[in-house]
C-alpha cells in the first residue's frame, strides 16, 4: 500500500513504544508526518525525529495535560492513531472485578480519553481519529476473553459515535486485525502482518481516509 503524504500533518501516536506502535511510527516517518509519540514510560529510542511524551492514558488529567503540551510544543494535532491495548484471557468465572477494570481502562477508557482530547484540539481544523479494534469485537466474543471482547466492541461503538457526531469535519475509523504477526516467530500462525496493519492506520490519516468515516476496516490476513 502506498503511503499518503503527511508532510503537513502532526500525528499523535499512542502506544508508540509498543510492538505495533514502533512499526506505525516508522510508517508515519516514512510518510513525512511530524510524530508525537505517547507512552507510559520512555523505552528504547524511536525513529529519528519523533518526539516522545510520557503519560498515563487511563487518567483524565494526564491525558488533558499531555495534549495541551503537544499543542504548545509542536502545534495543532491533525491526526490520532490509538494503538494502546492489552490482552488478558482467563475463565469468566475467575475474572475479578479488578481484572475487568484493568482491561477496560487500558483498552477502552484510554481510547475514550485520547479521542475526546484529540477531537477538542481538532474542533477548528478538522482531523482524523484512528482506533484499533479486533476480530473479537467485529464478529463475536471469544471464551476466556470476555473483558477483551467487550472492550474492543466498545472501541468500535466509540468510533461510530464520534464519526456520526463530527461527520464532515473529523473522520473517525478503526482497523480490526485478527492475530498480528510480528516476524519469523509467528511463521506458523495465521493472521495479518504488522506492516499491513500499520500501513492501514497511516492510510486512514491521509486524504483517502475521508471516505471511511465510521468504518471498521477488517484486517484478517490469512485468518
């Protein structure tokens, strides 16, 4: 997939230091974007030129503050790609309330807070919001993954609601991968290559993304 020209766009990327986030970061740099990476802590250096900001994206005050800081130090936000997430599978009857809340906070609360703050910063200029859903959210819940399935379905509904409210001004969409394959260690596993997921995320930030408002793009690869 050919990358769009994002040379005039500042993109906020959450989960920038994660396995998916690092690949998305490189694709954004290749597309010419100015990248503000968000993560809970500084880890190995990201691609050259990427600014890294640290924040707890499950905390409202922290998210508000970091978006204000990005605007002050870099400029207007043109797009958000939210890759923060976690998977936790266990028998339903053994899922504690704390386990449930943790999965919801990391996968769904962080999406709500970052989408909301990005939308506030895009009120005058418009922009793109991109979330990561999952096959479990699109098709059906999976046993021993109740919290995760619910959270990812919630991300989809969030995208649809925001897309409807800001139609014509802010575009919201999501990519729903099956199992993401990160390299040779996944050679025997069916799924979708991480580069393909990253390319879709970056594509949605470009001009072509405008036609996908409210859309959840399925990225299942080989299954």
